[in-house]
């Protein structure tokens, strides 16, 4: 798609808009995963910026982390040590996997900044669990206030509405792409989504709405070619991997990634006050394997496969990601029982291992094609 | 017209002639006068096979060296020369292996997973699982009754459980790799190699040497370690008999025997184990006329 509206997304990936918000006197706060209540960070007057990893040679971070943790965290720290995240005032992180939470402390000791906090989260949904989460969020509110933030019911309401609109718009982009009206390659589509994590949300909403309106207005349709697949995992931060999937004969039509569908689905929660709505949204969102049992992820995965028309699932998992790797055999078994084939590939910090990935993908597509 | 499936042999200098199993009946020959070829460019060796009338006429193996593309062309031209064939008589070429896309003159590139499955099915249509262990990859391929690949798994980015691992160990032990298999069979007490990492296992082997452990026992231990790695992959994939082993490492009887013990299954190894991928590629080329 030669869309002039695609360019701002690609530009935003450089984090320039986020840096600009800081140079104009604002503060940006980093976070690692989508269990971080960015709505509160935003409502307190800060710009939430999701920290990225990707592919890089890990040298400085090697002295601070073991090499058997996920590449995402190692590369993220490497980038921070190189000064890439100097514009952040600290890190707030929802308490998900141990590595993410451990890295908050390593980051604090080695990068500096004024706010570092992990938000304890409940594992199940019950009135007591919701009370627990409310207490956790009140603790976060106090931390944000201490860092110069100012959150009120009114500002939280506005932030919930803003993020709700962003999620709804991105879900519309998913549907437009599925219907062929948004003829973006899988790689470009995930670049659009990725920009949503590092762009000030007000700007991102405008960009996403423009892209949606442009796609909705077109009469042309061009559905992705290739064998339809769903990609499953946590972070797929290197869109080139999606490009390889499509070049090898697949068409990525759905995902359950935390850099994708899992963050943008379930736009808003319900409740009488903004905090209740925030809690409701995080309790009802599609869970991450670090927050739930594998069995509870099966219905969502199977439904996504069925709804998208995917003929197979490609698991793209971060090497050493214990929560996802532990769930993998259970999910594969469940998929197999339903006649859904799957393929597994581990991603590393040093590179894509394109030869191996292509061999597996081409074989997979020949088998299921 | 269906080709000759009797597997007639032709004498060719330096070439091996393979007798097909009844799996060849699945191949519909489009032109009985035309030959097809398969070229398998692996990380260590490049293999070629020429196929006609439902039979493999010859195969060739050379070292890959630096350029995968050059190796593919060279092994193909050398095989044609040995068979006294002109390139114009070959109607279709399928390339495979990690260097498959470097063989620019091939009609089509297919993965080695598909080609090893096709080769094994052609040579023995009863085979349901193929364990292919080459220079840098080990793969387990499950075939259905029609010889189609129904599932597969590959090792991750790790040399343990591959031909490269054995090469490193042979160097550390100053033993010719060709002697590895037989030497391990006379071991009465295989050493325990605890590490599954090639680098650390090499250190462990050096430590065993310095302790005065006998070579045959160390080699048997190395084969056990390799077999454990491959067996885990096989069990994860749901291996089922009959099992055939292909790839260069299948020529190592020590690994094959260790693997049989780990899997508690007999493993068939044909003379053509190393060229099975190229044979499969040539068979696929014939199938698609």
C-alpha cells in the first residue's frame, strides 16, 4: 500500500515524537509490557513509552544480565545503556514475568531516573482480586504524584476514553485488513501497531484514524495472498520476521501477540467510576501466560484461528521465555486435537536465523497447503 | 506412460545406482526420454542425483566449500559427466538443502524436509518416520501412508546433535571421522558426556582424554550424547516405525546403534542415506514433469 498515511507510523518508530514531548517540558515514562496501566501514567500527565528490544549485539548489558533470559530484555537494556532511552524519567511495570520485574531494578541502578515501580497484579478475577488491584493502582497513583504527576477522576476518564478509541480504531484496522480494504503487508501492518506503543497517544489516535478512514473510503480490495496463518507469542518486534513468513508462502491474518491483538482487543472496561472501569478492562483482557494457566488461553486462540480463517498457527517465541515456552506444549496439543497444525520458532537477539526459519516455514506451508 | 519401476541398474563410474521400492509407482512419468535431477546443497556436502524411468541412475557427493551456488553446479555437472549425459536431456531440476536458492538453474527449490520425505518414501514406501541428520541440522519427519510429510521438527540453533558436533569431537580425539562408528561399537563402557553444548562437550572430552579414558569409550559416550539429543526431538515429534535414517551422520553406525537403543526401535539405513535428499528432489522433479 503506497499510503501517505503509512509514513507517520514509520517515522514514529524512531521515537522522535515521544522525545519531542519531553523536549517541550513533558515527562515520558517507560514500560515493558501491556499489563502496565498506561492510562494512569497518561492521566497523571506523562507520556507512556513502551521500551523495545529487537535485534542487536548485546555487550554492555551482558555484564548486568545472564544470557539465559529473553532477548527482548537484554536488547532493551543494551539500548538503554547506549543512551537510547535517556529521555525517560523511569520505568513503571505491571508485575508479569520475573525477568521484566527484575529488570526494573537493574534499570534503576544503571540508568537512573526519578520513578521506578512495579504494580502487583492478581491472578484471577474475584471481588477480592479487584480490591487488591485497586490498592495496587492507588499505590501507583501515589508514586506518580510523587514524580510530579497529577491524576484526577476527570483526567483518568479522558485517558480511558483516549486509549479506548485507539484500541477500537486499531481493531477496525484489523477488520479492514481482513476484508482486503487495508492492503498492507503483514510486516507493515505490525509496524503500524508497533508505532502505537511509542507515539504520544493523542498523535497516534489521529494517525490511526486517518489510516482507517483512508482504507474505509477505498473501493479496491486486496486480501493478503498466501496460506492464512495466525502468529502466536509475546513480542514480535522485528517486522522482518513477518515479512519472511509471508515471503515463504504464508499470509499473516491474525495474531495473539502482546505487541498486537492482545493489547488492542477489549478496548474499555465497565464500571461506575474510572478506576473501576480501568480495573475491569485489565481483568477482562486476553491474559498473558504469566498471568494465567495455559488451559485458559486455549478458547481464545482457537476462536481467533476459526474467526480469521487461519489454516495454521506459527508460534514465534522469545528464546528463554519461560511462561510462553511452558504453555506451548499444552496449546499445541489443543490445536492438534482440533486439526489445527502449528509450527514453532524461537527468536534470538543475535539475528533472525533466516535460513532455518525459511526452511521450516516453506515445509510447513507445503505440508498444510 | 508409466516408467520402468523395476529399478534397473546401470554401471556408472563413481556413481551409486539406487533400487527403488514400490513407492516409485506413485510417480507418473511424463516423458520417458527425459531425465530429472535433484541437487541437495548442504552445509558440508553437496549432493546430486539423476532419475529416469522410475529409477535413480546415479548420485554424486562433493564438499560444498565456500560457494553453495558453485557447489550445486559442480556436483551436477560432474554427475552428468560421469553418466555421459548432456544437460539438455534433463527436463527438470529440483534443488534442496540450505543452499537450495543458490542453485539458480534449478526449475524449483524445495526444502530438504519435503525432499528427504520423498526420497525415503521412494526407496521404502513403508517408512513412516525419517531422521535426517546433516552437517548443521537434525530433523525428524513424519510421513503418512501416501508418503506425504504430515509433521516435522528441526533442531534449534545449536550444533549439538549434528554432523558438525561429531567433526569437532573427531578433531579433539585425533580420530578420522570415518572410523568413529566402528570404534564406538567395541566400547564396553561408554563415557558420560554430561554437556549438550558442543563447546562445553569438547572441553569435557579433552578432560576425559587427559584422565586417560580410552578413545573408544569417549566416542561411544559422544554417540550417546548425540543420540539423546536426536531422540528427544524424535519423541517430541511423535516418531513411529518403520524409521529410516538419512543424511551424512546416518553413515556413522555408532550413532545409529545408540539411537536405536534410545528410541527402542530398529532404524533402516540405506547406502544412499547421504544422497537421500537429492534423490527425493529428483523424484519430485519427475512427479511434476
